[in-house]
């Protein structure tokens, strides 16, 4: 225990951020030292360490004591206090950034403790998401300090810590479904001169979450660009992460008109999408409904059910294109489109609803033409009446 306090003091004086981050990590083996979370240890820390570092260590030791008692809420509250002490240190160190490594470790562990506390059965009296919201406020304290560092020196600016904090905040906001709070964070990174120079792992995480947000905002081109970057730059052996990225990239690609190969889906064990691909390509609405029902649990669990549902419009487009090819005319009776819908499992649909579907396809650029309400016909362009999907979104 004494040697641990001595090491802390030595690393603090020598400004060794990497070593200090290990010594303040809840995943380091020092938490197994007997009596490390005792009152005696806390007293020695206050005696041998100088302010403001002593407060940070005090709360760290209190967090360890709560770990030994298996008390998630107390673990979280003490870690939150430790991060707040760290924020004050960052504010004081106006010309230095060597504590950023410590910040990254402590903020990551704060978020993990917040997640654990949220799921703890001993905290049922708390509102869902309450702990994570408070966690986000604590993380924002560190982010503001880093973002406010306007020194011209690229080497020691605290702005190098911005993306790691943004990633932690994005994970929190996605978990509590407050995606609107992501916008100012994204703007801060996109306007940063360092946005292409952060660590690759941090960039991949950032691109993944921003891509997902763009997907939910129906900005499919942006979603495609960001998720594709994340997938292509993710390490080839990180199959779990690449599979997670593909879970969102595949439906985005499909909405843009790019259908994935069966071999790709087999490689990443995402065959739920293959039946979807076949149904959409054929314009088989009955089959599409069946596939969505069959894999409903998977789509809902991944948070993409509503996105997948939008593929119906692509299926409508492909079905109506088949009608056009069969009739070989640029004036297609709406009744023929209605009959095609009924043949492919769309029940309780009438002429008005069919015209509404066609209008949506025209509005979104998936069909070039107009509806002649007087003659009950879809009049389509003689040049490329069904544009390639990837060129219209």
C-alpha cells in the first residue's frame, strides 16, 4: 500500500501520464492490494500527496472501497467525484496536456460504471437514464476544458483529448436515446483542424456513431460514407466490430440501391439480410413482410426495424418496374399496379392508396413521371423512367 502511494507521487512529479493512468485505472492490479481502500490508505494519501492531486486519489481509493463492497452506485458517485477533481486539475494545467491519458482512462471507466449502475437491481428507485445523464454532464466538464484550449501549439494542446470524450458522450446519448445532443459535439469535431489526425481507433468509433445518427436522420449518403470508413478501417481480425458496423451499413447500402453479396453476409453471420435482399430485388411484398416478421427480434434489437421497413418503397419500385417491362408502355394503368400489389400480398389496398404509393416514389425520385388522375394512369418518362437508386439519394 505504501509503495503504491509512493509510485503515485513519483509519477505525478515526473508528469508520466501513461504510468499514472495505469495507477488510477480500476482495471489495474493495484486494486487487489490488501486494505487499498481502507481509511488508513486514504489518510496516507492525503499526507503524502499534494493538492489538487490528493483529492483525485482520495476519491479513487473510495471507489476501490466501494468495489470491494460490490456497491455500484457508490462506485459510480466516487468515480464521478474523481473525474470532477481531474477536471479541476486540467483547468489548472493551462500549458500542459500530459494528463489527457489519465482523463481518457478515468472517463471511460466512469461511463462503464454508469452503465453498470443503471442496470443494478439495487437502484430501481432511480429514473431510467438518470445516472447516465449525470455521467454525461461530468464528461462534458472535461470536454469543455479541452475544447477551450486555444493555444497555437499543436504538441501540447488539450484539444487532442476532444475526440475520445466525444466518443464516450456519443455512446451515452445513444444509450439514453437523446441523439439531438450529439449535434454540437459533431460540429466541434468536424470543425477541428485535428479531425483527420486523431488516433485511428478513435476515428473509427466516431465515424460509426455519426454514421448511425445520419442513418436515423435519413441522410443515407452521409451514413454510407461514415459507416464505410469505419468498416474499411476497422482491423480485419475485429470480426465482432466489423459485424456490428455492417448491421447498419447493409440496410443503408440497400436503401441506396446496393445489394450485398451473399458471401459477405455469410462471412459476418448476417444472413438475416439475405432473405431481405431477395425479397426487395424481386419486389415481392408478401415475402418481405414474412422476412421482417421472421427476423423481427434481430431488427428491433439492432434498432434498425424502422430503417428496414423503408425498404418496402424500394420493393414497390422494383415491382412497378416489372409491370412496366411486361406492359412495355409509358402509360401504365394504375389498375395494373394495384393488381400487382394484390398479387404480391398487399391486401385492403385501393386505387387511391396505390396512387399515394406511386406519388411517394415519384417524389423521392425513384420513378420519373407523373400521375394522370383523369385517366388513372402513371405516365413515365421515355428516358430512364426507373433511375438507378444510388444516383437519386
